[in-house]
């Protein structure tokens, strides 16, 4: 089941890639259906906070009419940064599922308990596909 939704997050990451944005995609699943889709928009919006996860959390909260996402699962192609982990903490996301680890800016580098204590974390889902998209993006940026 995780792979199905991670593939949807990868579709969002591809949209970001195609726009010249860092290719991170996210979807939020609630009650067995996707209620939010998002990808990085930091360049498009000229906003350092416009990460895929932030966009997805806001959209999901609006969809269900609650600031808390206790029964929701956030799928994101790359490990969250500390800012996005903090947003997950405050929105009490029930579960976070991510693909590739982020060894340079991932939230777990600072402190693993940035997430709400009840939030379940699953990592490594389609990690190679998620990592490859990021690697290709930055390879093209350098050339």
C-alpha cells in the first residue's frame, strides 16, 4: 500500500522537476484516499517555506476542516527538513512515510523527536527512485 501512494508523491516530484523546482513531492492520505497533493514551489512562489510538505499539510487541513491530521498519512519522496517536521508536529500527522533519506538537511540529523510523539515513521519506500530523481536534478543543475 505504501508504494502505491509513494508513486503518487513521485508524480508530484516529477512536476516539480519539470518546473525547475527541487523535485520533492507529497501526498496526504486520509480515510484511504488522497486528500492533498503538492510539490515544491519555492522558486515559483519565491518563498523558502513553500516546501511540498507544507503545501500538502495546508491543503489536507483545509480539506478535512481541521488543523490536526491525526488520522492522516503524509507521503513524501525525501526525508523532511526540520521546518516541515515541525509542521508535522503541530498538525499531529498520524504517520509520515518517506522515500530517500536526506543526509544533508533531513530532520533526523538535528533531533529525531522533532515529530509528534505519536507520529509513526516509515522510511525507505521506493528510496532508489526518489533518490535518482534528486540526483538527476542536481546533476543537470551543475552542467
